[in-house]
C-alpha cells in the first residue's frame, strides 16, 4: 500500500477520478513533451460519459493549452480492458499523424495507473496489507492502528495529516457560511448554512445529528462548486470524514493530536480498500466512495471514543457492509444529486456504526477483509450503467 499522502490528496473538486486524475496525467504528459505543437486526447468509458459534468475537459485543457492547442475526443461506449476511466494522450505532428501515444487510467482518489501491474506514481511502504494481518501485529506489539501507520510512514506523516485536517476544517467553515446556487444545470441550492442554523436551535440529541449533516453537506457543496477539499477517499465522498471529525472535535473537545491519530486510522482503512478492491465509483459504484468514507469515519470515531482494535475493525466493517451494492448514478453527471445528500447520511451512519461497535466486545462473524472482497465482487457484478456513466438509476430522472 502507498503512503496516506496519496489517499488524502488536497485539491479542487468536483471529482478525484474525473478532475484530479486527468489533470495530473496531463501534467505528466506535458513534462514529456514541453515543445509539442498540438495535443490529441481521447477519453473513454465512464470518463467520457460524465466527463463534461465533472469538468474533465476543463482540467486537461488548463494544463495542456498553456503549451499548444488540444483536441479532445469523447468515446463513452468504448471501454478499455483494465479500468473504465481511461485516457489516451498523443502528440499531433504537423502532418496530422500521432506520436508517443500514452494510455493511462484514473483509478480513483486522484491516483493513476498504466495497467494492472504498473502503478504510475508511488512506491508501496506498508508491509501488511490486510486488516487480519494488522490486527495480529497490534495484538503482538500492543500497538494501535495509528501506530502501525506511524511505523510504516515515519513520524513526519503527522505534519502532512495536520495539513489535511486544516484543509478539512477550512472546507467545513467555508461551506456552512456559503449560500447560493451550485454551478450546473440543476439549479441546486446549497443547504449547509440552513441546516447549520436550524440544528443550533434543537435540543442536544437532535442538534448533534443536525450538525453532522450540516458539516458533511458543507464540504460536499464546496467540492461540487470546485472548492479546495481533501479526497477522503475521493472527492465525491469528501464530506463524510470531515463532517464526523469536525463535529467530534468541536463538540467533544478531543485534542488535535487525537484527531490526527484518528485521521491516520481512517486513512489506513481507506488504503486497505484501495489496495485490495477499489475506491473508484466508475469501477465498483458508490459503495467504493461513500461506503468506504463511512467505514473510515466509523473507525476514526470508534478510536476517539476509546474503542479497542477489534471494535474499530467492527465499526469499519459495518460502515462498509451497510453500503454494499450502492450504485453511482449522478444526475447530469454532476457530483450533486444524489452525491451530496449521501455524504450527510453516510456521516450519520458512521456514528451509528461506532456506537453499535462500542456496545459490543468487538467479536463478529463477518470480517472487514471479507466485506472488502464482497464489495469488489459486487461492484464488478454491477452493470456499467450503474457505475458513474449517468445512464441508469437516479440519473434517469
């Protein structure tokens, strides 16, 4: 597994797969051809089907047009073998021929790959890559999950996680104070400021739920408007984890250090799914985005409230299990309906999973690792029209 620096990516919304990944690929290709006279780009599969709504073309053009003219082609009905989010970059010569064609895939969370055995960017630093292995290590050493992160990454990882937390908090605070209509043809009004104001007027038990909704909505709405957010594990699911942790940090007075450790554990959960299955909505549906985000937030909350390693694993398992089969069906290809609302509900479900696990002794029949395997198989069994193509489900409205 790679560093958490490549799971928690700081950047602009609305989509890690459709915006961050393609923009990174364009930057890499431009470095290879700084003197090119023209570029030719083909977007395939899911990347083409919803790329306009996700501003994929804008992300690529911002990079390549600095150097030369760019022609973008859309082929939504052509799927390359490895992953539905495929791109082909090429240099267009003066005679119209193409040279140095490069096929690359945006595999979720802003990450890129050239194929099943070739991650483009980063080395693997975690020696243990299943939850069962990590739990055994924790039992043998007496360490916590966040300490496994520190051992693998080095203590300097906390400086980066602190920056991640800062950006998350800023996104929440901008979002709860930002009114108006989100960009795009849906004319969707921002809800976070209203939910925040109304929640403050309720008694404590209802106020807690309302504030979690407001904070998750705030970040998701910032993402939908192209604001600066953190992939957790993706842009489309970026509101869940900060929504939960901002609420706990401000209403239960947990120290920053404990919040950072919780973010480390949450990142480990996301990394396990990314390595053993997928966090790409185009590959496995929304279960790989919002479902994984809920698992991450459940684990983080359980750790903050003093859960054992087994209870934390149980909370994460429930957060993912109860999103199994969730389709990715964005209306108009925008990260708005149903994405934003799903973030709010997944944040609340994460807190429920934490509470349920905390009441238990942590022992249960279905392991986190097994649910990850089931999620991967379920996602691959889903027809493509339910995986970020905007061809089925709610997108048909």
